[in-house]
């Protein structure tokens, strides 16, 4: 079974923390979550390049399986509709 790759771009804000918690609540064993801190002085150049590749211009931002999903705090329903927590076939 293929793993669902979820990437979350954050910058240490309360909405970012809430988003990470929500995604972690919804994930299943087939979800692999990576969190990239873009906060000035803490984000690595690799994280910043990755964010640019996806066109991230606001945080929190989420990508799923290499596709940009949304920026801003997601609703539980948005994440579920995108497949978070549901095994890929």
C-alpha cells in the first residue's frame, strides 16, 4: 500500500501549531507527515526551496502527495476530503 505523504509548512504561529495537531489527529498508519519550519533563522535553505517550489506564500500550508492543498488553517472536512487518514490503494 502506498503511503500518503503530507507536508506541513509552519512558522511557529498558533494557527500552525493547531494545524499540525489536527493533521496528526487524522493521520493513519499509512500517512507520513513532515513538518517544515520556515521561521526566520530556523528554516533550512532546503525547506525554503521546497516551499518556493510549491508556491507557498502563507503559513500554515499543506501539501499532499506532492500537490499543494491549501494555505491557512484547514477544516477537518477539507483534510478528510483530500484523503488524510484514508489509506491509498
